[in-house]
C-alpha cells in the first residue's frame, strides 16, 4: 500500500528542505569564498567584495608565497608528524583501556570508570597542568602536545560501549579455541569494530590537526610549532613579514589574499580524509551509543 502525503506534510517537507539548504549554503559558502578569493587577483577581490562565485583574474601568486614560507612548510611537517604519532598513541591507549573496561571479569571496573568520567567534569586547571608538564621535563618538547591528552574520556566511553555491544559468544568461542586476551582483541574484536575505529581515528586526527592552544602554552621553539599556531599568528597577529615582506610595504588586501591561501592550505588536507571514512562515521557513532 502506497502512502500519500497530505498537503500539510508536503509543506513541512518543503520547509525542512529549504531550511537545510540555507544552512548548507551558510556553512559552505565562507570556505568556498576563501578558496575563490585565494585564486583571484588582489584588484578583483577589492572590486567584488565578499561575493564571488568564480575566481577573477586567476593567479597562483598567493600559493607560491605560502609554499615559499619556510615556517608554513615547517608547521605543516610538524602537524603531520603530530597527527600520525599522536593518533597512534591515542588509539593504542583507547583500544586497550576500552577492551579491559568492557570485560565483566575486570574487578573494580565501575570504580575505574567513575574516576575516568569524573575527569570530564573536573580538571586541575591550566596552571597546575602547566606545572605538571614543566616538572616532568616535557616543556618545550613534542611530548607536551602528545602525552597530556593521550586519551579522551569521551572517546573511551564510546569505544567501551561499542565493545560491550558485541556478542559475548564471539569471545567465548575464541576462549574455547584457546585464545588469550591479546588474540581475542586483535583477531576477534577489532576486525568487527571497523566503524568505531574509523570514527575514533577521525576524532583524534582532527583534534591534533586543529590543535594550537597547547602549543602556544608549552612550546617556545618555533621550529616545533604546528601549522595551526603559525596560521593563528598570520591571521590574528598579522605576521606578513613571514612571507618575505613587511607590514609597511604590503597592502591590507594583499595580506588578506595571503591569509586566504594559508587557510586553504591548512584546511584541505583534513577535508580530504572525510570521504574515505564517511561510510563508517554515522554507523560507528550510533552503534557506540545504543547500549550500556
């Protein structure tokens, strides 16, 4: 039997589609404008203002200036290194902790989980955290960015909940065959947990890619700066001199054009990751939130 929508339902659907379309445009256009402006000449940007659908006076000069900037290239290399190493550390700790806390045979697991959840609501604060990092000898090293946030309590809860939702018969069958916990984890649990693993990799990787505050607190050596901190300096502090000029001889519009190109260079790489794990994203989040 085919259901026929009433006039009111059709109006409601049209309103929903219109609202979602407006939200999509409002979200997408700023990034699209920055991309178009980064490929346009300075005079055309000044002429057309904040509305351009296509590049005007096509030029790649701003991108040449960006890729000739040694600090941006250094920041890009540092960020890629932080993303790869940091995500690996995050995933290893989260997987092992989630597996242990999802097993009923672990004594005191509820108390441990209570302590972990407590950290989501209370923290020592910035100054005590800084003192801990400094006293451990991590200050002004890459480990100051990777170790203090080595595991997210929220991500741990999601992965633990996902593991708890897997059939117990999988583990029981493996134990009958003589498998130990490491074999069960790597040969039984993880192969069935690709959706939640993909989501966790995405969350951690995006967090490392966008991170700048910790670096601004714990790093003094500019050679260790991540890309986002360098981008912040360019956007907020106006460090146009890093592009081979200075604030006196570079116009405001030229500086904006360089900033547009820098934003695109720092944003595109992480956007390219989404299509490869999109099919896992919704499934992983939903399955990790259905059962406790």
